[in-house]
C-alpha cells in the first residue's frame, strides 16, 4: 500500500510561489491501478515525484508498504527506485545507444545480477510488453509506442512493488496511447503490481480501478471504477464511496459504483 | 561499476568520437611533451656521462684545465707519470672537427700512442691485427671505427679530409678499429690519431685537453687524487670521468628544469582541455544521467563512472602520448642541443634513443592522474545533478553565474594573485626556482579563474552593443553567454592560456635577443670580427692562437684590433662562470662606461687595464653574493689571484655570471695565449667590401677562420638566439592546436545545448543567417575576451619570467622588451584560428533538424 499523509509541497517563493500539494491524504492499496488526473499545475506529477523520491515533501509523509519514504536518505531513495519502484516517464528516457534489451537490463546491471538471470528477466519483461522481436533495436529505430513499451519493461524488470507512470501516453498518438493503456491494465491484472498513473487522458478513466482528481494541490474527487474488494481485501468493510471532503474545503468525491 | 562503464561510458565515447578525440588529444599533447622532455633530459645526462666515461677508457682520474675550453700543457702527463700509484698518465685531445665539404663532424681523439699502455687503456683493437704505434707513426695516418667507415663509405687506404686550424688536411685511413674496442663501442664517429698530429691539425702548441690517469690495480684512487692535487696545484683540476660528465649534466640542470616546467605547462593545458571536454560531455549527457539516476544509479556510481571513463581515457591517451613523445623527442633533440649549446656553450649532441620503460610508466601515471583530476569537478557536477533537473530539456540556466558565485571566482583569482606576489618575493629572497614555478603556475590559474567573472561581466556590458550591432542575433548571443558563463569561460581561458604562453615565450625570446644583440652591437663593436669558423656547440667560437693578431693589425686601413677571450666554464667555487678577458681598447670610459651598474667607470677601468682589479657581471654579483669593493679570489695556472671588484657591469656572456679582466693579466696568469675573437676597427677611408677582402686575404692560409662585418656578427648572434628558442616555436604550435580543439569543443557544446532554442526559432521563422550570426556574435565576444585576457596575462607572465624566474632559473639578467609584433601576430592568428573553429559549430546550428530537436529523445 502507498499512503500519502497530509502532504504539502510548494515551489518558488514570493509572488512566484506555486502550491503543488496542500495537504494531500491518499491511500492506494496493493494491486490497485490508480489514475491521478487534473488540470495542468494541479500537482499530479509532483505527487508522483514525491512517491518516487525524486522530490521531497515540505510537510507530511509518504509511505510505501511499511517504509516511510519521507524519512529515507537520498541514497536509500535511489536504491528504492533501483529495486522496488519502477518509474515510467512521458518522454521515455531510454539511453539511445543501448538496444531495447540493454535498456531493460540497466537496473539489474547496477545490482550485479548475473548475466543469465539478467537476460532471462529482460526477455520476460520484453515478452510481457510484446517487444521481444525488437530486443536488438535501439530507440532511434523504434516508434514512440515501442519506446514507451521498452520503458515499461525496464520498470517491470525489477519485479517492483509499485509502478509510477508520469503521463505515459502524453507523448504518443491515440492508437499507441490506447495500446499502452491496455498494456498497463493487462500487466496490473496479471501481476497485481500497484500502479499510480498520472494522466490527462480521459480514456484512462475507464481502465483504472480508481481515479483521483486533483485541483490546486487538493484531492477534489476520488472515484472507484472497480469493486474495491476485487482489488484489495485490505479495504473490505470500508465504504465504497470515499468521503474525502472536510479539511481545507475539499469536495466530496462522487461514487460511481 | 565496470558494467556501467562498459555499457554506458564506452558507448558514449564511441558515439561522440570528436569529443573523445579531444579528451584523448588534450592528454596526448601534454604527456607527449612531458615524456619527450623527460627522455631528452635523461639523454642529456646519460650522454654527458657516457661521452666522458667511454672516451676515458680505463682511466679513473683526469686532469682538466680550470675552464672547460682551456687546455693543459702536455708535459703534465710526463711529470705525473712518476706520482706514486699512477700506472700511466696519457695526454689526450678530445675535440670535434668538421669534415671538409660536409656537414658531418668527427670526434677527434688523440693520445700519445708511443706510450705502450695507450692501446690497452682505450681498448684500441685494430681489425685484422696491427700495432697502433706503428700505424700512427705516420702523422698523415688515422684510424676510424668500423661502423663510421661503413657509414662514410670509406675503406682502408682512402682519405678523410677535415678542417683544422691550419686549413684542410687529409688523413689516410690506415686501419679500422674493431667494434668491440672501448672507443668504437661508444658508437660515436671517432677519428683517432697520434697526439702530435692532432696538435698540428688544431694548431695547439704542446697543449692538450686533458690528461687521463690510470692507477695501479692495488692503489687507492682517493690517495692518488690527493697526491695529484698536490702535484698540480692550481694549474689543473683532478676529476673523475663520471664526475666530469656529472659536472656538465649539473651545469645544464636548471635548463632542464625550465624545459620540464614548460612541458608541464603543456600538460596543464591538456588537463584544461580534458576538463572542458568532460564538462561538455556532462552537459550533453545530462538527460542520460537523469535517466540513470531515475532508474536507481547512485550519485557515487555516476561519479565513479565518469572517473573510470577519465582513467580509461587517461591510460589510452598517455600510452599514445608516450609513443608520440618518443617521436617528438627525436624531432626536438636537435633543437634542445642547439638551445643548450647557445645558453651553456657546451656541445650536447642529444639523440633520443627511444622510449624508456621508467619514463613511460611515469608519464602514463602522470597523464592518467591529470585526466582523473581534470574530470573530477565535472564528474561531481554530473553526480550532483538532480534526476528531474537532468531529465528536463528546457534551458535551465544552471551554468549562469549568480553574483555571489562570480564574487567567489574573483576572490579565488585575487587569492592566487596574492600567492604569485608572495612567491616572487620569496623567490628573490631564497633564490628558489621552485617558488618561481609555483608563481608562474598560480598566475596562469588566476587568470583562468578570472575568465569566469570576466565573461559574465562582458555578457552584461556588451549586451546593448551586441543588440545594436547584430539585432536579435546579438541578443541571443548575449543571453547564451550569460546563461553559460562558466562554459564560455572555458573557451576564453583556453584561448587566453594559449596566447599568454605564446607571449611569454616571445617576450623571453625578444628580451634575450635584444639584450644580447644590443650588448654585442654596442659593446663588442668594431667594423669586422675575425674568429674561428667552429664553435663548441654554442655561439662562442673556438679559441685561436693570438699569433694571428699582428697579421690583422698590419692590414692597410686597420686602425686597431681588440681581442676577446671568453673561458665559458671557469670554475669559481662550485659554479661554472665566464672568464672574460678583454684587451685595453675595450676598457675606455666611453666604451664601457654605459655598462656600469655599480662603481665609477673612470676610476675602475684604469685599474682593470693595469690588471690590478676586476669587474664582475650583475648576475655574478647577484648569484654569488659578490659586492663592489670585495676581494675576489681566483685559481689560476700561476696560483691564487686575489683582486678587488671595482665595478659591477651588464654582461651576457655567461648564465652564471662573468668575471671581466684584462687580456694581459689573463694570458699571464692562466698561461693561455689564445683568443676567441678579434674585433677590427678600420679607418673610414676604405670601402667595407674592399676592407673585408683585404682581411680575408690576410688570413687566407687559415681555413678555419672567418671574417664577419658587424652586421653579419649581429645576425650571427641573432641566429643563435633563434636556435635557442626554436623549441619554443614547437611548443607554440602545439598550444595553437590545443586552442583550436578547445574552442571547437566549447562552441559545439554550446550549439548542442541550444538545439531546442534554434529549433524553436526556426519554427517561428528565423533563417539560418540569424542563427549563424548569433553563434558568430557569441564567439566574437569569447575571442575578444580571450585575446584581451591572454595579452594581459602574457604580458605579466613575460615580465615575471624576464625579471625574476629567468635570473634564478638560468642566471641571466635581461632587459624586458615586450614583444608587440609577436603579440599582434599571435593575437591575429588566435583570432583566425578561433574564428575558423567557430565556423563548424555555426554551420551545425543552421543544420539543426527542427523536429528532431523539438523531440525529446
């Protein structure tokens, strides 16, 4: 489970101050595919970056499982990304001179995992994203959708507890975007890995277990699209409609179920 | 870590061959210079020692005259043979003679072959057997080593013609020396003959270069040395062949320190290029760094990756540098020989023998360390990049300087300048060459640091002018400069460093040339000079017998003739100083007065003329702590001579200072009737050409003599000074190559960094001319700043070298002459080189693929 507790984050100072998070409370149970939506500047990416340990929260805490991310050192956060959390970016961020397999193997290489195991795991990850036949191709030889699939394979190769995706379809055409959405959905279904996906794309809404909408650094809606008990037994007994209003004038979420 | 290195670094290096080549090139240039100079320096020491030892055969002691080109009476050899413990004493002539009609020289070796032990002492083995005594009984006979005969295509019975004091002389090759004999084994081109034949050839009346002493096997060399010392008194010095080689090697050690310092400067520049290349690499790879950080690579792993990369490049480049260095050593050997000859008046035929394992290991270690040190700061910067910042393609202004950072750089530069001042004060006080080198290095570092705030300041101040001149392109250029002031400063510093080095060399060269030529032209004047055609490696001609003097004096039209005798290696205490003996005509107030630094010429000169006092040069006074009025104790062939110093004068005859005295005193006390040069003053009634022809005719039987007009004499000295500084020309060329490479790299990374900006401008309709103008305007500012900084830095550096370092390093006190012409030439050349270097990146700017640049991957 990933839990954000009263998370605050402000960028800039004086007149240029931007509040990206103004006390976000959110729990994402294990295995859930949660979409974070909202207008530009609402704090979606910041929330994801805080979860990945790429940005520090000014106040509040974030925990992944039993570990408090906000108390971890920079080195521990880096190792967490290497071993537990897969990150997928809008702009793929593949190394252009490595082929698909090598890009996928990169996090394993850092932990000195032996070549055979590395190869097997990279092969499985590429198979999972349907790109095994492009294993020896380099990023410049691939389409945007293919590059994003390689990036997803790289995130999955470490068998992560959590996958964080920052607008993974934002740089793709609609057809490629749909394929990526479908792919992540399938991976979530088959592996049960928790996923937090920041997106602008309304198509995601129909594919997520839950959609959290942020506005001005606050959770404005929290919508479950899939029965919670089918996702995580931890939430059993809790109301299907999350009531998130109250403090800081937050609006009540609408339950679709 | 090696996996990350092999997977990421090696591919990056392969992907960017230009930058990789630059990183390698920077270290290759530096290491090649260091290893070449190291090889040559070693070779100088080895060859001095080998040359002295090998040609000494089995002799364990030698008697030499107090001055390096002074000679001993041959009778000493016969007197000393009776000293207890001495097995044999052999007179030796060891000189260099030119082959007639050829540029080659032979090393003339002659001894008394009537002495039955000569053959055994020098390992003279005749090919096919034979007795050297019988063979060389014929004064027209000579021996050649087998390999020399092969090289010159000579066989037994052929003749070899050499030029000596009595003109050309032919010698019959009577036999060949076997290659395994001591003399032949040295590999030198010896011409071996009997001592009397050699004395005749060189017009040496019963004089020899040295006496070789072979002790009995059971005798104590130390005891014999003491006994010999007592026996010869002040007439000669008793030395070991090894010590004599060492003596020459020590004499040139300061010069070796200087050339090594200069080679380290090349390495410093190389380091700077590596720093620049790695910095540029960090900028171009920041997205990859961000990706690595995002997928879990630790800061220290990034740092280690860059460190491993620089170590790998360092090892490869240093290895290449060593090989290039060995080649360079061969190319520079003649220049180094020439330089040492001119400055120290010693013949050092330096031939680089090839790469030495010790030198190679040292150079590879040094090069690798430099590469690592140069890469540490950029590597640290790379490791410090925040993953999100690194993944952001937008220009971030990370390179922009804030006011406080600019102040830090200025403060650091100011601290270094203070260090320079402190080092110079300490250098003068403690006469420390090392402190001078620190001062010089600190000065270069100071203006490298100063280039950072300078670029920032210029970008701000020049903005209105750039906008006015170039419009939008000017504004873009000024924005780019402000945004990347640290990177731009690297280009400015590279240019400034190169220019400053060039100006330093040129300043030294000009000050040396003008000081010496001015001195020769106004002090050692006259209308013509008569001297030997041959030198012992430097500018000073071989001594000639003063018997030639009456023949020149009696030539019609000759008013008077003055003589000059310079003993270049006179032993004063532990130092090797010049002993300058001048005839009376030089010691007039009109003539010598202007050269007095301390003392009154009108009082001093009569005393010197009478032989009752001496003058010392300014550098002699400074280096040996001898003051006006002090008594100077000198060893002469006639015993100790104690005379007062009545004047301190400007003199450029010796790096370690000179003692100036009257010719008559010198001839009597040192028993040396020779002179190096006659200065001939003529009446104005005769045409110079006719006068010269008459002088040539008067000495026509002496093929070894030359007659020069004053202008030719000045040109002769100028050409020797140019020879001494030929090495500097090679260094300048290397510096220019490095500058070119550095500027291309910095501008190329600037263009690379601005691809997105150019693409955006292209989208809104900016044409290629605008982009080109922007890059050119930016480089114009960089070039101007680099040139201004370089001229200032070079001028101060030249002043420091001429006024301080040169004196303590080499002993000369020179007048500073700023090299305006050379500066203008170098600045123009640097501007052209830098503009050409800009052309490539400017073209790249116009060729940026808009869509490609706007995409993130």
